[in-house]
């Protein structure tokens, strides 16, 4: 059920292997005990062509993970840290030039309001 969405501006220089990135992200989630296996995880990459940044030379690299609510807060914080490190390792050139352009968002979804 978890959703992993990687989104970045189209001026990011790296050519990332997104399948490899998502495999690493899923494996980290399994290692942290966030999920038992990868069978229900949905991953997608978005590279918008239209967005606004006040400085056109700036970039953004954002990872959003949506999970059903109920997991331990410490584990979710560890997930956030691990995912930020994964982003930084996959976008090293961007990290060197724009270290403040990385963000990770962990969203907890209400079990009663999510359906599939």
C-alpha cells in the first residue's frame, strides 16, 4: 500500500537510474521494519515541466512517502533520515551545488479514509 513519489525539477543534472533508486528505497523500508515486503508498494517518478522557483538557478528534489497511520514515530524519523541520505547519495552533484534543495516528507494516511 505505501506510495513512494520522487519528484524533482527538470534542471537537475544527474541521470539517475530510477528503478535502482526505488529498489534501494523499498529495501530500506523493509530493513527498518516499515513494511514486510515490496509486493504492495507503488513507486513513481515525476519530473514536472512547469513549476516556480523564485531563483531560476535553484533546483528541488523531493521524496514523499505515504503510509497508513500507526507506525512508531522513531521508526518514521529513521525512515526520513535514511531516505534523505539515499537522495543525497543518488544526486551528489546537486548536493554539492544545492545542499538545501533536498526534502523528504513522510505522510500518514488515515486508515478509515484510504481505499483501493
